[in-house]
C-alpha cells in the first residue's frame, strides 16, 4: 500500500505517505457487517512537528464528525477513506459512515515522541470501493462511442434514437455502480423539455429488444393516420375508439422472438398519446393468450389526469421465466378502456417498454428545462439539479431507484421525455460512473 488518506475533497489527511504519516497495521475487510457497512481499525503514526501532528489530529476529528453529521442529516460534504496501492495508481475511495481515534497506552503514556504520535483509528465505511469517475462511450443511431454528448430523441424510429447503448467492455469493476447523467436540452425553441423517464436494460437482450410498439402497427383496433409532420414517431399515429363499457381498445401480437427478447422481465408501459383526452376515461393493460385467458391485468389509470404521456403500470413479459423453452406461444398485449356515454376517439403515437432492471422518473415541480440548460442527475453523489447559464436550481422530485450499471455486460438506457414537436426535438446525453469493487 502506497498511501491511505482521509478526505472530503478539500481537507486531506495523509496517513501513509511516509512524511506525514505511516500506517503500521491495516488490512481492508471484505464482508460487510449486515447493514452495508464494514467496521475496521488501523494503527497509524502521525509525523511532523508538535504543531503539525496536533493540527492533523484536529482535522481528523473534524472530518470524522463531518462524516457522522452527513449520515444523519445529509448536510455538508461526504468524507472518504481513500487508498492507493502503488505509486502512480489511481486512488479508490470508500465513504466513511462514522469514525473515531481510539486512545492506546502508547498514545496516553508517550504522546508525541520525536515528532511522532501513535494512535489507533476505528471507522465504519461502505462495503465497496469506488474508482475515479469516467465518462462512458455511448452509441445509438446518432453516433458511435461518443463521450462528448450524444443526441437522444424523445421518439424511436428509423431516423430517431431514444436510447444509448453501452458496451460491457467499458464497464469495469465487480459490483453494480450508479451513474451520473448530464442531459442537455438542445432543442432551440420556447417550448421546454418536460419530465424525463429513464430505464436500464441489462437482462432483456439489449441489442435486439424491440422496446417501442407503434400505434399505427397495432394488430387490432387502431387505424394508421398521418398527422401534421414533425409531431410523432414515424410521422404516424393509430386512431381508435374507446368503448362505453370496458373493452379492448387495441392490441399488439407478441411473437416468439419478441417474448424471448423480453426474457420474463418486468416492464413499465409508457404511452404517448397524440392529443389530450377529455371526460372520465379509464384504461389499463392486459396480457392474454388470444384474448381468451388473462395472464396479467394492470391497474386502471385515468387518462385525463395526464397530458399526453401516460404511465400504464408494470407488466411481466412473458409472465414467467421461460428461457429454457425454445418456442413460446404468441401473446397479446392489450389496452383496455372505458368512457362515459357518447363518442370518444383515442390517438396513440406509440407505447414504450421500460425494463425494470432500473427505472427512474424525474418530475419538475418548477420550470421545465429551457434551451441550453442541463439536467444533472448525479446518482453517484446523490445530487440532482438543473444547471442554467446563470446558476443551478433544484426543484426535482425523483421516483424510482438509482440506475446501476452491471460490470462487463452490454446494456442500454432508454429515455422518454416530454415536449412538443417530437420529431424535431433533441437532447444531449453524457453518462459517467465510478467503477465499484468489493476488493481493491
């Protein structure tokens, strides 16, 4: 071990740089103590003049207190134990949860001897180490291995991409690691970018899953129609009728290839409507065998409580893990609905399957994101805000958990974000992460 230090990014205490300190006994543990933390001790000798050693000890105590306050109140700055195995290597960090110096007989009896003080440090830290932050190369229809910001659209068709692909060879470590997303509104228009949804696909064949089902391609219930240009995916929509009593509005047939790619995963179903609905209208998703046997039925959702972006709940497709089966019988993904008396039309642009390997929605409770502003969702350091040219503002509500990259696996992030002129609108995505390891 070349060096061991305690740091919050501003104040750093070197414990083993051979000038300010020497660690005489420290072996990192691996198995956590049941609460996501690891308890450890280290025997350290602080070196230097009396004033230097006393200052180092005071700063250690301040950092230990700071770490404890952050864990209780999330106020201030996090504190890390950082280790460098060999000179020239990167430092890896593990967040301190609590820590304290433990007086020993040598400390009490001898104190400072010829510019050195021996003491034992006790701490509890996270059960993993994080490496330096790295920007991930992203690929979609707008570029290959882009690290400076790749274009992401709100729709996905032959000329638009609302996903980014990440090669497993670029994700190192041996533990899942959260991301930092910088998502800039690059559409120069007075209409702002609204709420944003993200999903991670690791286990449902990311390279081949058809994650969007177009309204105009429904196998029943919707008639293809071309709306005003630049508004919708494929410049088409599917138009249907909502029944008075609950019934099938439309459905898509899911064949063996589609089902095999889904791999029995859970998917949140998001629907982009072509225009607002009025009245007391309810809808829900159903998975069936030829419309005869219901395999799954989701909750009812009141469509008029939304603008044009509707969350229709979670469906498992297929409803059990059937990876050992070579051929799965076709299933139907059905949209059911009902309305009051009268005639009510529904226009569906598309529905999007958001895998639940990781899912997150960011809801803006203040301004939506203007042109040139950046949504920064730093899941590594648990911070989220909008970066404007004049400063940062925080008024976001987050639903869902962190999106955790899987080391060594090909994976994709899918996006779904609000805004008019979907075929023209663009955003730019940069994703970084810190690789995680259980053992350095």
